[in-house]
């Protein structure tokens, strides 16, 4: 099972229980860019609720993968090597369509004239789970990241580049923020 998600809750007796155990509901394996996948694992409102009773799963109904201030999003993304974009199986037009459909609100933050570059009004906790990936900043600086490395993004313009020959998988926690002028 890809991206298994276990959700806990509290029963009527105040005891912890498993509410669900299965695949995350918002997972997409891209047809236009083989090896690229995104999964929205969970999302929260500005003030999440916990306590007795089933917590409704907000993930299927989440309209935007870019959180508003105080909201959160938890995503897992697998990046194939950048060289895959030169493969005959890569469909740039199809990829553009799929990224918008699979990642509403977040895809709109990407710059068409600078592939991969984007800026979000979020504080991000970015964790490399597997593989190697490069963080590119808007001044051209690139920083190689490895498994278990963590980046804290504070609303910065950046891109992720997989210059290796193996996939890289990352976990992202986006916390919606307000941008200072």
C-alpha cells in the first residue's frame, strides 16, 4: 500500500482508537511524468478539533493544497531524476494539466517562465525521506540535500531539482502564513 495513512481518534469511553488505516485518499501517480507522484496525506483548519467522536477526514474535500493562514497541509512527493524530463515518455503539456488537477492551489504558485520555481505564503518543514535532491534558491544557489536532512522554508522562492539518477522522496508540512509587505 503506497503512502499508508493511519488516523486515530477517541471513542465514547475516552480511549484512543484507530479510525482508519489505508491509503491516503489524494494520491496521484503522474502519467505524463513517470515516477513523479504527489500525495496530500492530511489537512487541518486554522484551529483543528480533537476529542471524543470521529474526526471527519478533511482531506478528500480540501479545495486548495496551499493552506490559508493557520491551516496546514501534509504532503509526500516523489521526484524522479530531472533527466526523466528529457525522456520520450515525458509529456510537458500533459504534466502541466496533471499538476493543476492533482495539486489545486499549489500548482498556481509555480512560475511558467522558470520551471519548478515557486513561492508560497507558508512556513514549510521539508524533510528528505529517501534519495538526494537539490534545493535551488532565487539567487541561483543550490544546496544538495540527503535523507533525513530538513529545510525550513519561510515563504522563500525556490525549486527542487533531482540531479541524481534515482528518485527522491520528500515529506512536506505547509503551515499557512501571512506575508509581510
